[in-house]
């Protein structure tokens, strides 16, 4: 029998629960498991945490940064994690990948000290994954911590000279096909594509719209951290993490949250010259209601009436809520824009903001870049063309149609317009650029393409078409 004294038994230590990182993990799981959007999942989680007393403002800011930062940089972090594990990433359980993504972002995308980033993430893994997988997380993150982001990019991104698209995809965390499509839309400039991809990875400011006749920018500018919009006379930006729900005019529906690019699309259509009467306007794909509310207010100023049509009943409800209190007459209906209940030639102005891939709003919905596939374009194409055809049939001779998308992909913008106009010879494309005289860099025209890196907006597209016969 050995005379050596026995080592005392090491008591099992309970993992320390970190409310901020647990909430961030829950949000990422919802995005992954349910195809949820972070901008819809996160606010109720944060609200519940505040009500329980778990969070203050700094905690909410950190949780938001962890979720959005991990999603935006997912492609880059996946490439780095893949270099630190001994199996393909598809063989690693998705919850483990979410924890590793959170750890990688803390190590490579924040100012959190490396030892704190690793230990906090391993503690999170112990809580949500168990001790066994926490050891795996610890081993991987210690490898990740050996280099900073630039050092890792030198290792995992192919040289630009060898494969420009793959280099940009890894460095700027976009799928390769999205890089290629955006590059084509920009016209092939390396500086332009790098600036755009960087802008997609920046946290966008919240932009408000003061709905005419119901609110003013002067009212909104009295809010803390509020500054004037860049281009729209109705826009106010909230800086430093301003909370739109705390703004009285937003709570009352007199103002709303609306990207400035969306506001500019509505303004350009409202300002386009029409021949003859200007009494009846149509928003043919009105949900969730931001453009409809602005158009309804602008129509009311001229004594015109807006008809807002939306196919999905729940989205039609959102449109009705946005228009509630409009200073003039309007109507909201639930209808399929490809089989409209109205007569042809009924309207003086028609907006058709069609369903699309949403590649123009990747700043706001970073997870969309990982969900979309090139084949999605084929699914949207027939609907986009049919909706534009309906719009051109719905407008009277001398009236104007606005075809809009929140995507700069050429297959969703100019290709759709060119194809449909072949079937409508008695039309003309209007130069939309003079309708937004203060906005620079709108392209060669006659259509308009907005960009995050040039205008600070979503990448909205607009073509204005007049019926001539």
C-alpha cells in the first residue's frame, strides 16, 4: 500500500451564468434553428432581460454587438475556426459553432482582452453545451487566440491576385456569389466593391421619418442623440444607439422607423411629373407600410387618395397601422398584386416595391447573406416581372410607375425592367436623378441605384416609367 497521501477531491464547480452571453447565444440559435431574423428576435429578448433586472444599457449594447458582429463576420470566423479544428465544420454541431462564433468575435472583433474572451466563452459553453464540449471550445479558442484578425486573414484568405472574389468573400464575410453579383452591379471597381462590403459590415444608424401632417423633423430633433438626415427632408437619424421606442412620435405612429433610401424612393415617385390629373395613387406591394405611410401623407397634401394593397393579411394589418391617422383619405386592402381587383388604367401614380432577395439590406439583416442562394433569383424573377406588368396596366396614360427593389442585383433591377418594357412599347423611362437633386453619385441613369457606402442608405433601386399611350 502506498504511503503517499491522497490528493483531496476537487469539488465540482458550477458554471457561472453570464446573462449577456446566454442571451446572445439564444438569439443566434433562433436565427439558425427557426430562420428568424436577429432584428426581430433580439428586441423581445432584451426587453425580457431588462424586466427581470438582469440587464442595464451597457449589457444590452454588448449583447447586441455580440449577436450582430457574430452574424456579420460569420463567413470569416468560419474560415478561421475551420483552420483550428480537425474535422469539416459540417461535422461540428451547430450550437457548438454558435458558441465558437461568439468566442471568435470577442477575440478578433472586439476590445475584450483575449483571456477574458476565452474564459467567458468557455463558461458559456459549460452552461449551454456541457463540460465535455466546453473542453473542445476551450481548445479551439486557444488556437484562435494565437493571431489577431489580420494575421488570420493572411493565413485563410487566398491572395487577391490568385482569386479576387474568394479573397473578398473571406476578408469581408460575404458568400462568393454575392460578392460577384454586387461587383457586377458596381461596374467592376475594386475600390468600390471593398467599400461596399465594408459598409455592409458596419452597424447602421436608426433612421426615423417624420410623416407629413403628423410630425415634423423639428419635433424629432428634440430627441437625445438625434441629428438631421442626409438626403430626405423628413429623415432624422438616431446616433449613439438611440432607441426609437423611446420616441413619443414613433410610439404614437406619427413618425416611423424607415431607412432613408426607402424614403427617397417614395419621394422620387411623388415628385415625378405626370400629365393631367393627380388624384389616385397606388402602392401595390405595401407591406409593412413605411413607404405607404409616407406616400399617403404626401398624397393628402395634394388632395389625392392612396390605395395600399398587400397580399399577406398580417402585413396588410401592419400597413393599416402605419397609415392610421393619415391626414387625408386612404384605403388598405388585402389583394394579390398579380391579380388586382381594380380596373386597368385607374391610377395616376403606382409604386411597385417588389419582393426580392434583400441583398440591399445586408447591414440590417446580416443573416440574409448566408440564407440566400443564387437559385432564389429564379424564384423571384417571374413574380417581379408580373408585378411590374400589373403596375404598367394599372396606371393611366400619362401616369407614372415606380419599380423598386431593395436589391442591387442586376437580375432583379435592370433585367426585369428591360424585359417587361419589351412588352409595353408605349412607355418611356424617365430620368429619376433630377428628382433627387441633392443626392450625389446616382449612376448613369435614367434609373437610380443607392448604395450603403456612397449614400449611407440601403441599396435601393428605382426605375420610373411613364405610360405614353
